[in-house]
């Protein structure tokens, strides 16, 4: 099966099937301490921060799709929302563009000129394509950073998966050394532990998106496509545990099972610099409720900050919490 057909199948599964982890991302374990007397004017709560040199709200539209005809409209609508609400946005795997199959779905910069736009290639593609080819994606799509997604679980279960991950750290190091923009290492839903975070730092990676378990289970997506062996639908490190393991190693994006603005604030309080989500944005776009969802989540983040006694982003980074 070609890349274009596979990407289309993935989106169909994520939109219409039960592909969520049964186990939690862990945010219900995090109790932010309520401030009954906040010395804050709620109307002046400002959570903006700097990410990749641009001022944004600390909520990222994580990598979702690209590479087939149906992704064009999805990415355009997400890019418009990203610009309107000042959210960073990630593109789905750009393998189709590397292969020359489809590129229009990735060329959304004109719709989101003022926010970070992050590309996406699989670690497996780094052994197939020279850095110059990846650099061409950066130039063509006008990217601020390139995410390298780490998806061994998906690949080993995928009927047509690539399973030779030997030398992957060296390929990442080569890319980080030569690429003109920062490299972000991103899991795809099974989390990253501290030892791997340290390896990525040594390889020159500048950011880590932990993408822990508790959200979309890509093993379940592949099982729907005929993947095997069974038994890995709940495999992975929860997002909360992954953030706690990796904080202090590199700046973190906390994604994986973020399903509200309250979860997003908790991810930042735990140690991430910003939070991210993918499937909720995709579903909201599909149901024509994207603006409604984004305004709700932003509102939740601001209220959670206010009820914790915070007036700005720096306050959220210092929030006290208890783990249950």
C-alpha cells in the first residue's frame, strides 16, 4: 500500500473508530491547589509565552495529517485556527512530500504566518533521505522546526511497517547538526523515558514532545488495519509519568491524552513548556466545532490559572500541585 492510501486510512480510523487508550494519561492524578483568595484580576490573565522565537498561547495543535487529498482542507482549517488563536501547529508526517506524492496539504504557511509551524518526518526516513532533502521540506513549507517522530510500536505492528531502527540515534544527530532549524523529537503516543530523553539531548535535539499514552493508541489504529501480534493496545508510558521523567533534560511539549484546557495547564505545571493535542482538534474540525473547542480550552486554561492564583505564564510554571 502506498503512503497516500495509508494516510487516508489512518485518518478514517482516528475519526470513526474507538482508538483511544482505555488507561488514562494520568491527569486525574494531578491536583492543582485551589486558591480561595487569588490576588489576580481575571480579565488581565495573560498566558502567552515564547516558543521558537514567536509569541503564542501555550497550546499546540499537534501533528495530525498530510499527504493525501482529504488532508488539504483539514490542514487549511487547522492553520486558520492556529493563526486566529496564536497556537503553534504541527504538520503530519511529510513522507508523502519526500516521495513526491502530494505536497499541497503541507503548504499552509500563508494561512498561519505569525505562529510556529513544525514539520514532521519519521526517524525511519532519515536513513532513506539525505539531510538536503529534509532541508528542502523546511524551505518549501517555511518551517520553524522539524519534528522527528519515533514510532517503533506503530511500525512493528503495521502490516507494511519498517522495523529496522538500528542507527536511529546517529541519523537524528546528523540531522540536528546540519538542519537549519531546531529538531524536535516526538513520540507518537507511547511516551519517552528519561534515558531516551538524555540520548536525544546528546544527539542535538532541542525539544522533546513526550506524546505519552492515554490518548490515541496507534497500535489500535494498526490493529484495525490488520496489524499483529495483538496485546499492545495499552502499551506505553503515561503522559504524566513521561513529563515527570523527562523534565529538566530538555524543554518539553506535553501531549498524549490532553483532553481539556485543564489537562493542558496541568501538563505545564508538571514541567512541560506547552501542551499539545491532536485528535480533539481533528474531531472538532470534522464536526465543524473547531472555534468552539479552541475557545473553550483557552477559557479553561485561563480559569485554571486564575483559580490557582496565577496572572501569567511564569506563574503557571511555578504552580504547586499534589499527585494522588
